[in-house]
């Protein structure tokens, strides 16, 4: 396994967002968990608001931010899973 795994959400053909495949399991877990928690909190806040008057662009920006955070968390969890499978 390469020392760094390219994250899914890279804007260009040259990846700049990478996950260390050599990071300790707890560090990978904490990184993914913090992104999942941020999305959870964002969605809970959004769910408690009356968004009937919200602009479509605002909702789209929130959805885009949530999708990026979720994808980052999933990418980190993928590396975490690879490390666990190598240890079994």
C-alpha cells in the first residue's frame, strides 16, 4: 500500500488531498469521526430551522459542504479499513 492515498474529492488531476496510510488507527478514526460529527451537527441545525424561505443557492452550498465532509470521512474510513484488514 502506498504511503499516501489520494482522497476522492480532488479538484484537479494532481491530488493535493491525501490520507496517510501509515497513520495510527486512532488518528484515522478521530479524523473521520470529526468530519461525520460536523456533518451531523450541520444537518441537525438545518433540520431545526424553518428553511421554507431559504434560497436555493444557500441550501445547495450546505449540501455541497456536507457531501465534501462525508466523502472525506468515508475516504479516511477506507484507509482505516485497509489497515485493519492488513493486521488480520
